[in-house]
């Protein structure tokens, strides 16, 4: 079983590195693409909530958003319900890049998974979802038992 976890991790790492190389051709990092994709799917997310969804520190997200804001791709707006919080939105100027990134992701996925049997792909997705559910249901371990 340990080998399976290793294989999943190594495969994930290989996918990330390969996608990074492709995204770099468009002048963007994977971290920036993830922010753009999240905001494309759900505009107006609070910055702190997005950091949690992305599983990164708020200060890390802040730096990414700073760069995207400098590039006129993202804008921060005060949250009307909490003046201390920022909501994030894609700017209109981000639309062409987001479309190119979606096309890149689609082509990348087709290249990586295109020769696999569709039924096996669906089975793999179901198995990975089950693994994620198992992980999310795990009780945190105390430091004493670690």
C-alpha cells in the first residue's frame, strides 16, 4: 500500500512539472493559473477563503494576487460585508489568457490521458475520489501518538 501512495505522489509531481513547463510558455506560473481558474469558476471569493481552498498560506496568496494585480489580470474589491476583507475578481483583460490556459489544460489532458481507456479513466477518478474521502475522514493524530 505504501508504494501506491508513493506512485500517486510521484505521478502528481510529474503532472505538475509538465504543466508548469507548458504554462511558462504563456508567461504564467501554475500557482497563478490556479488562482485564475478558481476566480473564473467562482468570482468574488474572499482572499482568505481562496487561500484555504488552495491550501496555501494567506501571505503566499497575497503575493500571487499582487503579481496578478500588477499584470492587470485580477482586482481586489472591499467585501461589503467586512471592510477588512478583500474579494477577488478577474479583470476583463484576463479573459483571453484564461481561455488560452483552459485550451492548454485541455490539450495537456488529452495528451496525457488520451490513449487510456475511458472506462478505466472513470474508474480511476472514482478510486481517487474514494481515497480523498478516506483522507478527509481521518481523525487528526495527536503529537503523542505520532
